[in-house]
C-alpha cells in the first residue's frame, strides 16, 4: 500500500515539474526580445527557472545517493564492490592530477585570471576524460575479443 502511494506522489510530482518547465520555457520564448533590453524582466523570469533546475538536480542527487546507500546497506557485498570502484576512480583521478601541468601559457588563461592551481585542476579533469575514454575503448575491445574466443 505504501509503495502505491509513493508511486502516485512521484508521478504527480513529475507531471507538476513538467508543467512548470513548460511554463518557464514558454515565458522565456515569449519574452526573449524584451529580456534582452530589460535586465529586471530577465532576472524575474530566469531566476525561478534556474532555481527549479537547481532544486530538481538536488532532489535527483539526494534520491540517487539515498537509493545507493540503501542498496549498500541491504547488500554488504555490493558495498565492497562500490567502494572498490570509488577507490579505483580516485586512483585514476590522482594519476590524472599528477600528469597535469600548471601552465598558464594560453591567452584565455590570462584573460580570465586563471592561476596555476586552477590550470592544474582543469588539466587534470581533461586528462581524466582521456584516461576514462581510453579505458572504455580498451574495455570494449577486450569484451569483443573475449566474446570471439568464447565462440570458438
């Protein structure tokens, strides 16, 4: 019975948020020209839109973390796998961080007053994307080779 109530409340909440998003989008589209010349109007329309987005993002993060923690508590063996995955991701980020340099040679860095610490953070995130992308490609290739070997 409680599950049915939760499903209904969630469904109506999603419908409400969809309508709110559609209304906000309609307001933005219909007032696009006026918002370009009237900053107060732009703020009065865009601020609630951003707050709605931030609120929904927060709800999504809380729900995701809540379900993940509940799953880890109910199945301790899966918790060990999750913590191992987080540790592996942390190690990969550490490797990306020590690979990045703190150079501020680029013109855009001087335009936006980016210092060497921020430059190193930006570089580490770029390297993280490269490392994870490369690992993904290697995993796909290894899976394909493994499947070919199994078919023999």
